C-alpha cells in the first residue's frame, strides 16, 4: 500500500443532502453553443474557465452550479456546485467511510496521477 492509500483515511468526507433539486448550467453539449463557447471551456486555459464560472455565478437566474465534462476523461461528468446551492444539514461523516472507499478513491487518484492536499 503506497503513501497515498495510507494517508486517505486522514481525510474527511461530508454529506450535504439537498433541500431541493439543483439548477445546473449544462455545459456538456448544446449548452456550450448556447453561451457561445466550445469544448475548450473544459479542456483549455483554467483562467478562461474561471471567468465563465464567475459569469455564470453572477447570472440573474442564480444557478446552483455547472455541469461539465472532465478535463482528464471527457467520458465523465463533473459538477461544480456553488455555495448558494440549497442544502439541508451538513453532516460530517468522519474518515473516508472505511477501507473499500479508501481503496476505490486511491485507484482513481493514482490513475490520473493526482493526490489530495
């Protein structure tokens, strides 16, 4: 077991049940063209993505976040949830919920060559 797998149990996870369904701006398909963007939004310069995120945050409709394709694996969907998203009580669950989740998380982190900070 590598250092990463040994250190994962030190991190904590939380659960924040939703108080109501989220409104996400879908940037996984036609939504990109609707806002005048293309796939470079999730695969290009981070500064560009951050400017778009700020613009979406500031939109009068106040969406709860953004749905987008993973930069490292475009077959996967990711969601950036803004702090204004409606949540119920946040519950701290403690360590990463046991060895099974630690092992699965470590596999994904190692696959993409990233770690937790």
